[in-house]
C-alpha cells in the first residue's frame, strides 16, 4: 500500500462476473484503462463470451470460476456468490473500486472501498423483472429462503462502502431506497471508437431499424419485432438474435437477427441504421449513446437511464410504454421528423470515455487525500 503523502494510491478493481459483452463489462474495461496498474477480481470469467480485452487483465478469480456450470450460466451460482465475495479479501490495495450490481461490493478489504453501482441487485429489489430469468428449480428456494438472507447480506455490504457512485439518477434513487445511502452520479463511458474501421455485416442493407439487446424478457425485443412486422416497409436488425417465435414467416423477410459481431461490424451496424429502438427500463443504457456517437437517433422508452442520456426531438423520440402499439406510434413519429447527425454526435461527447476517466480519477484522488490527511 502507498504511504501518506504519495500521489498514486494502489487501486484494485472488482466486478461481479465477466461472462458476457454488456455495458457493465465495458465500464470495467474503462476502469482498467483509467488505472492500468490495477488488478481485477471477479467470481467467474468466461473468455469466449466476454470482450477479448479482458485477456490482458491481471485477473484473480474466486473459487466459483472452477465450476463449469457457473461459467456456462452464472445464474446457477446465485446461491453462493454472496459467500464467495463475502469470504474473499483484497489487501495491499489503498482503494478498491467495486463495479457491482449485486455481489462485488461484498469483497472485503482493509483499503478504502468505492462502489460503482450499476443498480442495487435487480434479483432482490426488482424480482418481478429478474425472477423469470432464474432457472426454474431455483425460483421457490430463492423467493422463500435466499432472498431474505441475501437482502440482509447486501445491506451490510453496502454500508461498508466509503463512497457510493450511481450510474444514473434513477439508480441513485434506487440506492437511496434500498440502503439509505446518498450516492453521487457518474455516467458510464461510451468507449466505442467511431473512427475505427467499419466492416459491413453480410446480408444487411442500410436504412434498417436497429435493436441491440441481450435475450432477456424485460428488454421487450419481442414487442419491437411485433411493431416492426406490423409497420409496412420497415426493416429491423436485432443484434443478439430474434427471440424464438417472435416473427412470422412473412415477417422474417424484414426482420433478421445477427450475433457475435466484431467491433468493426458493430461500428458499421450503428452508422448505417436509420434509428436505434430500445424500450426496456434500463439502469442507464449505453446503446443509445453508442448510436448517437455515429449520429444515429433513437426511439426510446421514456423511463430509466434514458432520461439522463437523451433529449426528445433532438436525439430521440420518447414513447410512453414498451408495448407494440406504442413502439409502432414511435416509429411513425420518428419517420415524420428530421434529426441533425452532427448535433447528435456532439451530444454523445458528454458521455465519452475521457469524461468518465476524469470523474472517476477525481473521486479516487479525493478519497486518497482524505485518507492521507486522516
């Protein structure tokens, strides 16, 4: 650990699990860039399913990573992840930054703990959204036994934090309700490189509506497919795949799913879309800002983190609900409007990675200064 008066505290990063290519994982990569000497602790690491940049991390995995079933689907590890983090320790670090939506904030340390909260555990505090995604044999035990015990564990872990950071104003309110903690807001970074090479996606013609989403029910991908199928002349590309049975045989001619795109293909898919559609109630939601970075507008649910990141009529069209009828009306409104790509790109700059790095480094410096002064 550093000694009083030093200007470069030793930073460690912790994250719940690294098994997918999502917004929280992009935040961890950005934290690694902000603190390149930091080590990383996580419970489960699946290299084939996560961003390749994690291969360069100095990573420590917990015992849960040795269980093949957990690596395949971390939801099966839910009953033991609290214990895995709760008994793990990270010493010899001045500051531990916990990137958490339910587990990593339980890592024990003698250093100062900063929690960057993507949301208080959705499976505990919004179980109506999350429980259908839990494997069926675990649902009743989770509801009757695990959830009450884990809420107490979660509250204790949260109270041990020295600084709490929320990724949006909505998450700040959730933190206040769940823990009674007043968090500051630092929006997550959009790290997509708009200047990088672009590679066309085979079989995709420009001008489509775009949905970028993991296959979870609350993402409302099925409703998006239904709305586009009901709108003559519109085409939809779903990055992540079309839900089974969501599209009729006739609709399949205008709705296609793609997956495992390279970074170059993702740049192409964003820049050649007419608009992004995102209608889930997101904690923050990076995909609209990624689209904005390419000058592409969006059709968005008027809720959650989108209220922080988007401006109706300037960067997006807001719609009141995520059902097919509302999405259909939003598509019609979007097609009747004009959006300025340059203005949209300028808006995205406020959420660029340098702004995130500056904000998170400022918090670390303030914490280190208080610790040294004490």
